[in-house]
């Protein structure tokens, strides 16, 4: 089975949804640590995607100078 490609926009939406659930009132304590862990994993992937994108753009600029 093919692995779904990471989508920065989808990850950002999921992080926002998690934050809304946590901030929207009393969070479900039974699910809170799982929600925070998932948000943390998504943030790591987003930072990695941003770093890779920055490197690709810098490479393009260097090649065209």
C-alpha cells in the first residue's frame, strides 16, 4: 500500500482542530495526552517540510545566479 504524501496544509488544519478541542472547554482528559502527542508529531513534520522547502528554494537560487 502506498504511503500518503505529507500535506503541510492538512497537518496545519489538524493542529488547529486539536487546539480548538483543547481550548474549547474541558478537554477529554482520557484523550488529552494523545492529542498533544499528535500535535507535537505534526509540528515536527511541518518544521521538517519547511526546512526542506527552504533548502530546495535556496538551491534553485544558487543554480540560477
